[in-house]
């Protein structure tokens, strides 16, 4: 059954969703597009949207067209307001990450979804890759025994000579909120453990064009005994990593080494197992029909049709958002912080 969906927010990233994901989906029919900026609606019309399918408010769209769900691809401050409007109108919701500016705001949407009996899902698209699924399964199967140490590195370089108005320079917490939240969510998803304490520091060199820190490091303790050492940077002069970072998961009897998410597709996905005293060997990975954001969207459709909670449901994602908020707090205070979902 093809479901009907309304997309809200067609700025740069929303237009990418429109062009490369939502209009190519076999699960959904796009029945309306919403943006408060007429210029953005004009842009999406150039990509193929019909004028009569474009609206300036989510309420207007939901009153005008028959739909099952809403895709939220607005800027962060509008994620929760749009989700609340959609849920109150009886629609299921898939929202881009970060879920919300704060755990408190996210919880409002989670509670309303539960009250209405609707699916609320966050598109943590990095989970939908072969290497991630493989590493997740190997950890679950205790392939290298109990996990004690995890080392993660993320390295990218954003040129410092871009136009000074470039949005990347002006993002709030450009590393922790915009990028590390992917890695924090993967930590929970792959390890199957919940964070109990984080110590984080961030920095911004004098030559950087960023307004807020583009580099950071953290030590995170998890309730199952794992300790994660995390390093991330938007200004690294080292070899760039794939977007999911480079992971070394150390267990009692060996190590799982993996990376994931190329610029396009799963070409960078790799998983190897290094048993103590033996040569590393590659682990077989599954062939996934739907990866990345297409994986999120397909999982959303499956959840609606089955009535089962998706893996990255809003309620579960509170844990990833809380860890991100705790990282930001720790970086600001210089003190360890215990993540709280309340």
C-alpha cells in the first residue's frame, strides 16, 4: 500500500530530500509541499512540484489534502512545532535529526504521539547501512566477548576560505549538535548500552572561520561497562574518514574494526574482526535494499503499516538527544555530566 505524505521544509536540505529521496520512494506518494518562504517553494517547483501542491503552512496543507504522514525537513527550531501540528491532526511523523533543540521539547512530541497512538520517528539515517548492521550484530552475538573500550575518530576539513556568510560557519555547536549526534546515536545503537556519564571538551583555533567550536573530544561511560573515547573535527588536516567515523571496538577476545557511509552510498562500508593473536579478517555484510535516508523512510513506512514501533522512534531517540545535550553542557562547564532523558 502506498502511503500519502506531506513534506514540510524545502530549504537546501529539504530540496535534497525532495529530489533524491521522497519523490523516488515506492512507499510514499508526495501529496503536498510546505514552506513559509515563497522563494523555497519556487525552487521546489523548478524541481517538479506542482503549484497547486504547494502551501505556506502545515495546517493549510493538512486541511486541504488527504494524507497519512508528515516528513519534517525544516530547520531545527521548527521540528517540534511542525511535529505537534501534524500529530494533533492525526498524522504520523518522520523528522530530520536533531530531533529537537532540547530534550524537554522533544518529550512534548513523544508524549503527544503516545497519547494519539501515532508513529513518531527520527531519521537517524546512519543506522541504515551494511557495516552498522554487521557491527551491531557482532556485538550482540558477543563475537569478541564483553566490550570494554571503543575508540572513534571522525575527521573532515571544511575550507576556511568560504564566503563568511556560509551557513556552516554559523551553526550552533557545529560539531556536537550537527555531526556528533550521528555518532552518539550510533554508539547507543551498535553497543546496545546507554550512556551514564560524559566528559567533553571542544575548541576553536584562532584561525578558524567557525563561530563556535568545530573540534572536540569526549570520554563516555556506558551502563554495560563500555567506555568510548571519541574525537571529532570539522577542521582536521588528517586523512578524512567516512561520515560514520572509524571505529575500533575492543572486547575480551578481540577487536571489531569498522567504518561506514561514503559521500554517496555504502562504498566505504567495511567491517573486520581481529581476534587476539590472529590476522584480521573481513566480516560478511548484508545487502540492504534501502540505505541511508531511504532506509529511514522505508522503516517509517513499515512502522505505519505494521503498527510496530520503529528502531529510531522518538522515545528511543531521547537517549541520543540527551547524550548530545550532556556533551554540550560538559564542554561548557568543564565537568562530567550524567545524561538525563527527563
